[in-house]
C-alpha cells in the first residue's frame, strides 16, 4: 500500500514560510494577472491565486481584457507592466484566444518578472542548471513532492508521460539535473510513443501529465515506484451533485496498492503549483530589491 504524498499539507508549510518572509519585506511583493475573456476555468484559477496571495501578504491585481482583444493591445499591456517598477511578477493566464497570441504574450514578459517560468530565457537557464531564472511552477512543485519522500533517486529511472513546455519537458530537465533530488535517467513518452506500458513498468519515478483520465493502471506500475499524478480530468458521476468528479491520469484506487508513494487528485500537485507561484513572486521581489 502506497504512502500518500499530501500536496495540500506540504504546500501549507511552504506558504507559511513565504508569509513569514513577506512580513519582513520593505513593501508587499506585487503580482499582476492578465486574463483575456471569461473562460470559467481561468476565472477560478485566477481567483484561487489571488485568494492565497492575499492570505500570505502578497499584493495582486487582475487586468481583464475582452475575448476579442487585438494582439498588439495585449502586448502593449504587458510592456507597461514590464516598465512598472512596483510590479514584481506578471502572470498571463492561459488559454489565450490563439496559440500565436499566447506565444507572443509569454515572449513579451520581462524574464525577471516571469513568475510562471514560461519565457524561453528562463527555460534556457533551466537547461543550463542555473539558479538565476524561475522554474515553471508545476514542475517546481513536483520536485518538492518528490523531496518529501526522502527517496534517493540517483541513477534511478524517471519516466515522464507528456512533453508540454508547461510540465513534461521542464520536469524531465529538472530530474536530469546534478542535484540531490535528481540525477536520474529520464525517458519521455508522448502521444506518438509506442508501448508506453513497457516504459512505465520500468519507472522508479513515474510522472503522468497526459490529460487522459485514469489511463495509468496498476499493471503499468513498478512495485514501490513513486507516482506523481499531474492530470486534472472531469468524468461523469451521477452520485455527485455537480454530475461529475475530478480524477487524475492515474487509476488511484488500484495503483496505490502497487506504488510506494502516490499523489492524490485533487490535493496532490495542484496546491503545490500555486505555492510555487507565490515563491517565485517573492523571489522576483527579492531580486528586484537587490538591483
């Protein structure tokens, strides 16, 4: 039976430490969220981030632009935030109306204010194993969850199911690093990979970020493995008032009988992502203050 990695509890400890540091700042660190349109999920995510930021003393505001906004207007908004010395962090809430607009917006953010860690400059620093950039929030949170197990993964096999720039690629790069939590051999699997089960069964650390509900079953898990479930999927549930329930990419109830450690959904990776966003905001403030 696997030990449950309680992301919510771990995130609360991190947030308490951040709150203590924020209290000693000359001014509250400041993050601005830019949201386009009224996508329901985006509204919820931004509200959650603002609520937690307020609780720990970080100042936030949201700039809301219409769904039909011209790309140049969005970029002008970001330029103004880049130049505003009272703003430490900028977060562009995805998704944006087009992929091209999203790529342009991420590229426009000042890398020193890129608290999401999506700018190519920060991703490049991650590749170089430099501490001068920002790690993307979900991969950074995953690292903290892995650290909580106290498992020595040196020389072990990490299998990442997914290759996005938000989770898959950066978390794989982190697990390659010459750091005490990593030094692993990394395999990436994706939508075009053949025989994913073969790789998953050999994983000492399995990170599932596929977006496919309960696709990872118990027969795909190496006994004793660490299983990190990044997936957030809605499936129909007539017993729920909402008519659905949220599950991960992993068949939690059966996989926990085989794995050594496992994250739940919800309550695993999700809370860590927001905690790491707050940590990046504090870090951005500290770097700006010491210029």
